[in-house]
C-alpha cells in the first residue's frame, strides 16, 4: 500500500493573485475616487446654484475636467482589477474566462471614450 506524504488539499493557483501591486492599485484608485466624491459633495453643499448652468460651470473648468478624467480612469482601472480577479478566481473554463475578460475590457474602453466625449462636450 502506497503512503501519500501530501498533507492537506492540493492548491490550484489560477493566476488572479498578483499580490501587492494590485492591492495597492485598488487602494490608490479608491482614495482618488473618495477625494473626488468629497469634492463633489463640498461643491454641492457649499454652492447656491443648483441648476444645470451651475453644474455645467463647475465641469467647464479645465482643472475639474482633468480631475474628473483622472477619477474615471481610476474607476475603470479599479473595475478592471476587480473583475479580472473575479473571472480568474471563479471561472474555470479558460475559453469562457478569456471571453469574459475581453468583453470586460471592451466595455471599459467604450465607457472611457464616452466619458471623454461627455467631459469635453461641457
């Protein structure tokens, strides 16, 4: 009778565990989004022009367009890291996982392009 020296279950590593880089990216992008949210909240609570023209004026400023663009880029990257990890951790079929990742990338790129179009149309 053969004796199995392996203790515990076999670990299957599927590649979603990129470690410190992705952990840090998630935290940094979350901080950027939080600062933007507080900036919007401050603008809303301290402003007295709650009309379309008032908000369009805020978004017309070049610094705010850039801040918004950086924040949305952070949002899209944050979403990508999270979704990629979900696909890699829970979808075992390589073909399906690759398809879902491609669909996710295409969707995020389209959203990024649409964001630029919206921000620079104000």
